[in-house]
């Protein structure tokens, strides 16, 4: 069953015909700022499995010097996906609809978490920095 997602205002939507993988919650200061939250909940997707259904013309892209970027709806500001060198890399789990059938597999950059955040004690591995498997 395909995975669908959309922004807060509903103007931008997508479909993923494959499965998500490597879901993580990143607690670094960059993700806190980019997602306006204590952490980002993000999962990887194969670019060929991802397609925009509507609103692609409403996307704004921010790309950093290292080629990592985000695409978000310019109407409501929802961050929908991450890119790497212009190609879809993953999606924000908060914008998926229904059950994307994936669970967080790690908390990363917990050494940089906000001082007001309390991490859950849910048995999900926690890494002070980027784990070797993601390097």
C-alpha cells in the first residue's frame, strides 16, 4: 500500500510507492531550528519511489553548502522532505498520513539536545553523535 503525505494546508502532497527505512529522531540544533521542534522525525526513501501529486510549484528549497537541503510548502511552511544534491533523500514523518509502517530506530545527536528536552526511555538506541552506520 502506498504511503501518502501532505503539508499542513494540503496544497502540496506526495506518494511513496516503496517503503521507508532508517527512521531517526535527530536532536541537533540545526534540526531543531529547521523543524521548529525538539527534534526531527525523518525516514529515508528511495528517490525513484517518491512522486509529487500536487503543489510541486509551491515548494521552496533550502540547500546548505554540503548539498543537504529541505523542501517546504511556501504557503504554510511545512517541511515535507529532505534532499541531497537536489534529489529526494527522505521525508519528515510528521507529514505522512495514516500509518507509514515504520518506527524510529535511533535518536541521534543527543549530546546536542535542547536543555529543556527529556528524551523518552522507550528502548530506542541513543547516539551522542552520528552513528557509524549513517556515516
